[in-house]
């Protein structure tokens, strides 16, 4: 079972878009995949299941002491026999933000996944990959995802603050890793919505290549198709198979899957 978190405390950098496409690509490859939405905005949940998340499948139960553990929701049957599961979220998760930034809380998601605490309920087949989407902050939900994951991908936007944010994020992860002796491997950094032709994009690209070498996965060009696909809850390569951004998205997600081994 491989667990990957997608994180950046900056908002609107493409975390959910990437999580959604990774989940779809894994299912397409015939894997059972569990998507976990750790963001009270619930965007990943909406993109995978366009309805209210029933309480029994809600991530909030992880933080609600005394309640039963949540059970992943089977949201579709892939036509190749693979299954997508979702532990969903909504604004109701927000009240558990105040549960406190304690190590005990940070470990709740990790032990739930490691002990497969949903197993009690039966029905859930073995999950090969777990993809965790996180909110735009470094609070309890993002940190829980990092503690639970072996792999990390960091999407970035094209802004002069992006590198500062990245430094802040990697410092926080390093501190946490030292404190709890946890090794999370950053397998990808990428620009999710780039305007490649601008000088700023070119110089940013060069800086990222210099700083991250192979870890830098490149840039996904800006395309209105990305927003259209997201609104339709389908992968961009499905609605625009010849689009440059769609091709790059496909290349990037399959490279990430390869890097997870
Ligand atoms: N290559 C692209 N071209 C055009 N739009 C894009 C591209 N990549 C992402 N977007 C759009 O950018 C917006 C923000 O993306 P997304 O919601 O995935 O970011 P996020 O990091 O999850 O945001 P938040 O921090 O609020 O959770 C979305 O409307 C998405 O469709
Ligand atoms: Mg998001």
C-alpha cells in the first residue's frame, strides 16, 4: 500500500486537480485506489462524488473521539475491475481543526491506514494506492496527511512567493520528520498552471530545475480545458485528448505513479 500526500499551504496551486487526475489514472491502470480528502473545502469529494458525503464515510470521524471509524465509500466500479474509494470531507471537518496540533492527533490518520481500521466493516478490497489531498494551510489536516504518507508531491504556482512558501513547507516537514523519525520522500515538484512563454515562467523553470533536479516534473501549461474538465468531474485527457496541457498532465501523473514504484 503506497500512500502519497499532495501538499502546499498556498491556496489554489492545483493540489486537488492533481489528486483527482492521479486517482483517475491509477484506476485506469487497474489499481484499487483510495482518495482521502483532508480539506474542509471538500473539493476532491465533489469531484469524485457529487453529493453530500454520508457521515459514515466522512474523514471527520477520525478526529471525533468515541465515534466509529469512517468506512471508505465505493464510488464507482472501473470498467477494468478496479475500484475507487473515497474518504470524503466537507465543511463539517472544519470544527475539528481545533482538535489541536498534538502528535496524538497527527497520528490518527496514519494508524487508521496502517491498521486498516475500516476492515471491520468488510467489503473494502485491498487498496494499492492512497492519494491524500490537503487544505491550504499547515494545520492538523495537512500534518496528519504528511505523517501518514511515504511520498509527497508539491504543486506550485508561478509567483514570486512560491519559493518562499516551498522553503517554509520543507522546513516544517523536516522538523516534523526529525521529531517523529518519519521519512517522507518528495518525489515531485511541479508548476500546475503555467504560462510557459513569459520570461518569469522561464526563469522560474530554470530555478526549479537547478534546485530540484530530477524531482522537478516540469510545468503544465495553462488551459481552459483544465477548468472545464474539473467542472465536469472528468480527467482533462478525456475531454481534450490532443490538448497540450492534457498530454502533460497525463505524462506527469504516470511519472508520479512510476516514482512511487
Ligand atoms: N493547467 C491549468 N490550466 C488552467 N487552470 C488550471 C490548471 N491547473 C489548475 N487549474 C485551475 O486552478 C484552480 C485551482 O486549482 P485547485 O482547486 O486544484 O487548487 P488547490 O491547490 O487544490 O486549491 P485549494 O488550496 O483552495 O485547495 C482550479 O480552478 C483549477 O481548475
Ligand atoms: Mg484543493
